[in-house]
C-alpha cells in the first residue's frame, strides 16, 4: 500500500473553503469575521491552486514520456 505524504490535503481544504463561502453568504458574520474568513479563503484558494498546478505538471511529465510510463519524484515547491 502506498503511503500518502503528510501535508496538504486538497479535498479537506476545498471543503473548508466551501464552508467559509457558505458562512460569508449567510450574512451572519460581522465585518471583522467576514474579513478573517475572506483572508483564510484567499489562503486556501492559493494552496489549492498550487496543488492543482503541481498535479498538472506531474501529468504532463507522464504524458511526455510517450509510450514509457515511468514515475519520477517531482520536486515539491518546498524543496526549491
């Protein structure tokens, strides 16, 4: 069984982002709470975009291998 790296969980972050949007759309938050939720939402959005970009690069590497299917470690953004 393959172990997943601990760290960013895309699905959890996306669910958290959806929850934040629902709270903000409800109109029950104060201005300060709305600003905090917005800031957190921006952070989650950037993390999700980075994860999607990394996944896209990995797929492109696999596709470029023509008929050879080999997996190479892809440098994480933290390694740069």
